[in-house]
C-alpha cells in the first residue's frame, strides 16, 4: 500500500502553535496560575479574560489590522460587508 504525504506543512503548524502559545502565555500572565475552587470559577475567569480584555481591549500589534482590537476589526469588516451587499 503506497504511503501518502501529509497535507499539513511544518511551517503552518509552527505558526498555529506559536499563536496558541502566545495566547496561553498572555492568559497565564493576566489571570495567574492559582488553583480555583471549582471548574465553574475557572471557566468564569477565563471567559471574563477573553470577553473583557482579549477581544475588546487588546490591540493587534500589526499594521495589517490597523492596530485595532479584535472587536473593532470585526465591526469594521461587518460594516464593509454591509456596504457591499
């Protein structure tokens, strides 16, 4: 039986892994690594971090995104799509 090569390239995997590692490093920095009393409080802390900081206040430090937050980027794209339609 012939072997087939994987379609996933190593470079692509590294960039995805780097983004995930960057996110988790920021998460650990912001909410810490202390133990929570239960799973629901840990989930609440992570949700609060993602919704209040990561999506709304954090700037994308790249000129391609115009140094906007992810929420501002999404709103801008939605406005552009509304104008086209």
